[in-house]
C-alpha cells in the first residue's frame, strides 16, 4: 500500500509540474514570436482564420503588383504619345509652310528633309519598349517591333489587334496593352474616283514628304488636312490612357484600404497582447516554483519520519 501511494504521489506531482512547465514554455514561445497561435493544433479555428486572411492578403499583394506593372506601361504609353503629339504639331507647322504657293521647289525640299526627320522620330517612338523589353504598341506580339518598313520603305504594322487584360481585383480587370492601330490611327482618304481607302499613319507622312519633294501643292494641302486626323487619333489614344491611369489610381486606393482592414483584422487575431502574456508568464512561473517547492517537501515525507 505504501509503494502504491508513493508512486501515485510522485506521478501526480510530476504530471502537475510537467503541465505547468509546458504552459510556461508555450507562453514564452508566444512572447518570442509575438503571436497568439504557434501551432495550428493549439487553436484550429483561430489558425484557420489566420491562414484565410493571409491568403487574401497575398492576393491583394498580387493585385498591387499587377497594378504597378500596368501603371508603368500606361505611363510609358502616355509619355510616348505626348512626344508623338508634339512632333505632329511641328509636322503641321512644316506642312502649312510647305503649302504656301510663294515657296520655290528648293524651299520645299528643305521642308521635306525636316518632315522626314519628324517621321523617323515618330516611327522610333511607335516601336518604344517598356522596362521589360516588350514593345508597347504591338498588341500581344510584344517581342517584335510594332512597325517595320517593307521593301519599299513604307512602315507596316506587324503587331496584332489583341487587347490583353490583367486582373487587379476580385471583380476588376484593366487593359495592359494597346495596339499600334489604336495609337497610330490610319485615316480615310478619298481617291480621285470618289473611293474611300484607308491610309496608314506613316504612309500619310511619307506621301506628304513626297509632295514636298515634288513640289506638289495639292498633295501637300491634302497632307495638312490628314495631319489633323492623325493628331485627333493620337489625342483619343492619350485620353484613353489617361482614363486607364485614373482607374489604376482608384483601384490602388481600394486595394490599400482593403489591405489595411485585413491587416487590422489579422493583427487582432494573430498578434500577441504582450502585457497580458507577460502577466500570464509571471503567474505560470510562480505556479511552477510553488509546485516544485511543494513536490520537494512532499517527496521527503515517509512513515519513518513519524516513527523517528
């Protein structure tokens, strides 16, 4: 009977100290990591909520990354189109000057040289790349130039008409590219027989250069009017880019607000209340010390103490 009681006493004392020690260790681990839940098994429901919130936050980070990519491309398009617009303004000035009947052929040839330089600058801008080396205005064919000159030197659009969208929210997508024909819009030209045909952006300027070189007043005057159409097309593309940039800014604000709310909620579930945890740890340390002291005293007691 004495052996059974002593064994039971030691077993219960040891189990009690082990429980207190484990609780203290767990509290110390929480303090070290600053988290309420260390192991999912400690609080399954709370751990599941934490994982769900972290998953949503990761998606928000992905959307923000996509927004940054879209914004960089749009800003590149905006800057490029503004440069093209400025060049078209100068081209219009040159064309108007060339349409003056008082100019001689030599003067028009000099203007043609400047017009050619403006055209080459615009062609270079049409083949602008983004920071990743992708052509801005080639549609989905981002690895090849948007415009290439054919055997006769006429720039031809080599991209496609694909408009790609990128998801930037749970229910929101934004276009990430622009086709060359959306930015460098062809014009409708009426031939001498009254037939309307489409003429490419750069073909308009090439014909204007040829008109200046050949001192063909009618071709130059036609080019003056067609330059207005080219400018209108670029302006519409700029307006669309500006609208998309506003959408990006608005969606960025939405994601920032959503992320802040999610982080606040996550913090309330996951982050540790240090004041409460420290108080709890001190209580557990006192409990452990008390249990150890009690066990040490009780373990020394036996029937021989009373006999003696």
